[in-house]
C-alpha cells in the first residue's frame, strides 16, 4: 500500500477516543452508555465505508442520538382525529405535564407529611374526581376502563351473571372484545334482546338470584340506525339490580356538541350504581379507568385483592388530578375550537408555505372525535392541503396528517396552535429533503 496515503479505515478514531469527547461524554450521562456506544459504532462504520470523513465520527454520532433514552417520540397529530389511539389518545395539558414531572421522583402518593404516617393513596386525585362529579358518592381510579370493568365484574359478578344487551357486546379496537374480557373474570354473560332492539322487559326477564349486575355499554365506535330500541339507564335502574354503565369517553357532563355521547352526571342522575370511563378520551387526561357511584359497591371493589393489580401509578394520579382541577385540557379546547380560527390558521400556514414555493392551499374539511367517542359526529375543520407525496417525509419528521382525495391534509383541529410553527418548519424541511 502507498505509504503516503494510508488506508482511510486506519484513521477512524477508536471507540475510547470518541467516548472521551466531552459532548459524547455528556450524551453518555444523559442517555446511558449502550445507546451512545451503538451510535458511535454506527458512525465509525460510516467512516470506514467512506460515507463521512473520519474526523466527523463524534459529530455524526451526536447527530444520530435520540433526545431521550426511550424510543417513544412526540408527534404532531394533524390527522383531524382528536383521540387517535395509535398516537396516544388525549394529549396532556401543560398543567398535567408539570404534575407528572413533580410526581416522577419520590412523592407523597401514600404518605401524610403532617403526621409522618401512611396516607390514603392518590387522595388528591379522588377528591378532584368527586369535586368534578358531585352526583357520585365515591370514586376510584384504576389502570384503564378495561381494568375498571374487570374489577367490577370480578368483585360483583364472578360466578354469577352479568346481564347485558346483545347490541352492546362491542369490540373496542385491535381485537379487544368486551365480552371476552368480562368472561375472563369468571362472570357469566347473560345476553338479552337482539342486535338492534333490546327493551327493559328483556332485562327484567333475565334478572334473578344469579344476577351480579346489569351492564350497559356505550357503543362508542359505531352506530346502529333504523329499527332500533334500547333500554335507558333509568329503566334499568328501576329493575332493582345494580346497574353498571360503561360510558366510554369520560365526558363528565353533557356537551351540546356531542348530543349522543353519554356522560357521568346524567348516568348517575338516571340511577346508575356505578359508571366506568376512560381517563384519556374526552376527559382529556392520562390513561386511567374511572369508577364513580355507589359507596358500598366501590368499597367492595377496593377491598378485592385484584384492585392492587389494577391500581393507578403516581404519575397518572398526578396527571388526572391536574386535568380535573387545572385549565381546560387540549382535547376540550380542540373540540370547541371555533372553525373560523382554524380557517385563519390554515390560511396563514398556507400563505407562509406558498411563499416558499410549496403547493399549499387552505381547505375546509371534517375532523372527528375518534375511536374514543362520538361515532358519526363530524366537526367542521380547516386544513392545509399539500401534495400527497409529502406524507411519508412528514411522518419522518413526526408530523402525521391524512390523505384525502389525493391530497395530504394537515387538519388543524387536532393540532395545538403552539405547534403551527413546527408544522411549517417540518413541511419546508420535508420539501428540501433535510
Ligand atoms: C374505550 C372504551 C373502553 C376501553 O377503555 P380503555 O380505557 O382503553 O381500557 C371500554 N368501553 C368503552 C365503551 C370504550 O369506549
């Protein structure tokens, strides 16, 4: 080999040397050694392949490092689906994020700082839930709504019957079927009525000594139209057995925008013994299962050994309390955003992009609440329409839109206005391929 031009592979810095670089060392402190070492190894390989100069190894490795030690990355949800299950459902409010941060270390989740003794777990979150739902005698929060149903079914109906309408044996998504979940608890499902019509008399005929409770489930992701009938919560409550109502979305009180969506206050006023709901749907909080209603039944649930396996962690308790007590969460603001404001944002964004030569147009469109609730409800919205081939490069920049009629729409109803600038930057970067 030519002695004046040594093999470039020999010039690639050794791993120890790269790890000694102060910025790389700082990255090790932030992200841990394995992640950084892997990035360094990949950069060394690129240098050996001649893709980067050997002197660039540290810089290249630093550029490839993630922001966090976890692989979950923040994305901008421009799909127009407010509660996008694949994108983490409800985004937390700033107040809830700060509460999570405060609870992340050691925190007084089960400790009374005044007495130095053990305190009731998550008392603040439960008090906030009760303050938000004055009609409830008591409240409990568990891991998610599925856990709330499992706990209710196990504690109140194992070895007995859950009386449920045939039209309400729903699949929530991704193969998760409510009847399978309930049957797994050892409770027997006593199905009544037909797919499209079920009356209070159907339930009444099925009640007996084996009844654990009557279950009413909100079909939150589909609608049955036409020749239909269902028993109301009030009719079921009049039958005498405990009535558990799974409202799904966690709406605390009626919302005029969502006339078909059940809410906690109405279900309790109509005589439900227990209401179950998710924390991360229309409530706008963290993943959680809310249980509200009868004090004696909730006591039974809390005393069941399974409760321990389903309880909520301190960070979710903190986020739930802050969601309930703090400023309106993003989901509520997005749901109620004025369409003219959305149009103005779309116009401003499109103008800014057209100025850079992008084929961008503001358009009217329809957003939806999503799998988390309000099936069939369309929310008037506005979007920036872009060439559809920008969809993949934008996803690479963590912006997810939806393709409709051959155009990529960035629907602004599901985007926090504070992210509009990030959208603009991402589109320009996607266009320039950097
Ligand atoms: C979403 C939903 C569930 C499941 O809730 P998770 O919080 O995801 O466990 C159960 N029932 C209904 C009616 C729902 O809409």
